[in-house]
C-alpha cells in the first residue's frame, strides 16, 4: 500500500523510475507494478528533484495583508518549487515575544500550503528565552543597519543579544549594511548610499561583537567583496535579484520596482557575483512584496523590497536548462545547504527520505506577473525566462498540481 506514485519520473542522474511515497516519505524508487491503493501521476518527461527550502521570506499578513498573506505567499512558494519557507521576524508587530510568535504561528497554520518555520527578533526588547521555548527556528534577520520594518541595533545591543542567542545554540541571521544619511532619488544613488564596502565593514563589525560560539549567517550578500570578511564557520546567502539584475540594466533609472535593500549593484558587480556561484553557501529569495500603489510613489518615498519566492527556482533552473549552471550546484544551494544551515531534515531521492519534490516542465517560459500567485501582482523579472515546476509535492502530498493547491502537506517546523 502507498499514498502516491510519481510514475516515469526522470531523476537527476538520468534514470526513469517510479517514486512510491507512503506516510510523507519515499518508500521505493523503481517499478511500482505491485503497489496498490495509491494516487498515480504520470510524470513522463518531467525532471524530479528535491523541493527547495527558502530560508528568507517575509510573508507579511496581519496589518500588512494587502501586500501578501500566508495563503498567497505559500501558494507562490509551491508554484515555484519551494516546499519549506522561513519567515523573518520584522513583521508588524515585530516577533519579539512568545505571545506574538504564537499568534504568528496560528495565522500561518490557518492558511499555509507548505512547511513553514518562523524566526524570532533580535532587538532591544526581545524575550529570547521565551522565544526559544515557543519554538523559533532561528533568530533574525538581525538588523545591523536599518531596512523595511527593522531598526539598526547599537553595537552594545548586538553584542548582548548575539551572546544570549548563542547560549541557546541558535542560528543568528544578520542584515549587514552601512547606510549614508539623506534621501535617494535613483537606483544608482540608492546603491551609493548602501555601498558594498559598507556591507563588508558591517560583517567585520558583527564578527567582532558576536561571541566565538555564535552560529552566524549573513543575509542577501550583494557583492563578492564581502566574501573575504566572513568569519570561519559562518555561512551566507545570495538573493536571485543580485545574481540576475543590476541597476545599470533597469529600464528606468528611478524604477521603484527595482528598489531593495541591499540595493542592486553595477552590471560588473552582478557578473562577478554570478561567476562566484560555487562559493555561495545558499540562495534565498528575500521575498518582500509591496503593493503596486506603494511602489508607485516617488523613488525617495517608495519602500524597498520585491517579491521573489515563486521565481527563485525557475530562474535558477532556467540557467541549468541553458547549461550555465549545474543541477547539482543549484540543489546544493537551495536544498542541501539551507536545510543543513537551519538544522532541519533535507528531502532526497532515497528510501526513507522526506518526500518533498518538484517536477519541472521540459521547456522554460517567459515570466509574467499574470501567471504568478503573489498578492502584490507584479515581478521585477517580467519577460525573463523561467523553468517552472508543473507539480510540487510537500510531505508526500501534491501541494501544486494542474493549477490547483492543497494544504494537506503543510506543517509548522518547530525549532
């Protein structure tokens, strides 16, 4: 007996096999002729790979549900081949008490259609012991510089909270930037106000303040200049927008839809970052949607942040399809490494492994906001090529199939 058979799937090593799933785990890979009682899906000509973990999303909701909510955000995730998301704590209100955390978990559990975890805030008032007991997966992103819904912490506070979080063995994720005062009115000015050199200096500062025992992970690194500043044993992520977009290639020098923190860099810096793909620990979307009306404000007033959880894997898989990246390197940075860094079990195409899979179409398509699922209704990747999954399995359940969603495989990942 089994629950689901993915028949005739193409595995990463080129084999064609049936994947039999029972109780949310891989039961057998090979012939399924003797299997009974299972839903059977013909996956002929579809590449089956472990589904991704996006370790950096902002699912909004609550007072910010006009931008995104847990339903639309996680639908975007599974439609993009992501089975697990990790929500950041700079929500409104900030997730700095056990009560606020429990409320956030309850809100997500009512709507999510993928596995989810939630991080706890590191700020001046965070109740770190209670948040650990409540089940945070990690702490941060901790703001060593100001960004949307996050205020910069003083060096004294950084030293105190990293020491306390480290005492519980928790991963600490860090937003590292240096921000010049004053308004900015274009993408180039925005980049100059938050330079790559400031990112590097802030990493060095946090390294000097955090105890040696701290497990440090740096968010959305935007330049190879920062790689050398990493402390031994620390990890870091890069967002797709820094791999695929530059402010020099924007259609409009003041295009607010390309405004994010850290900002887009020059085309030369983007190419350098892409060329260093093998040195990157993980890829994470930093999915941070805002409404079209908010993004329609003048550049100085428009908020920073873009949607990205649904397009992260399609952009990367398109690079695999084109022969510019290897499949193994993409899976390492979107599946294996994020789960290892977070300390959670990774899905895999082996017996007994967690059954989270994405089955990809044969050919890429043009990315269009009309075909995406984020509530915000736009994408900075409009017109670019993406290879999308036609089926996503979460905990052994088809969470995305034939344009339909299911919540049956969703669950809260307690830290």
